C-alpha cells in the first residue's frame, strides 16, 4: 500500500469531491486583496466561482467598468496566485 503525506491526500480528496469549487472560491477570496489591491477588495461585494468562471459583484459603477477592462489581467493574476490555470472566464455583475 502506497503512503501519502496528509497534504497530498487532501489534494486528492478535494480533486475528487464536489467541494472543489467551494474550496477554490474561498482560496480566491483570501488572495483577492493581495491580487487586486485594498481599494478594489473593499468595494467588491461578492466573489463566486461556478465551474471555471469567476463572478465578481460590485455596486460601484466605475469599478465595474474598470474590472471589465481588466478581465484578462484578473484571470492571469488569480491563476498565478492559485498556482494553476483554473479560471477561464470572468463575469462582472
């Protein structure tokens, strides 16, 4: 029987479970301020992850416009912070 360390075992469990998107969403929320800055994080109301699409919700009109123009940069920054190319699309609400 092969032995795994606890970290590898957790990664395998997460990859096979239905919790994967929820856990990734929490991870993204935790790095959101580092990746996008304090001001953007302050005015971001909600971050949701459905499949490989990141939904970002804000009530601030100018911020919505700015985020629309930064979609590709957001994808690149989040994927880099997560260490994998998981996010494929960003939707601003």
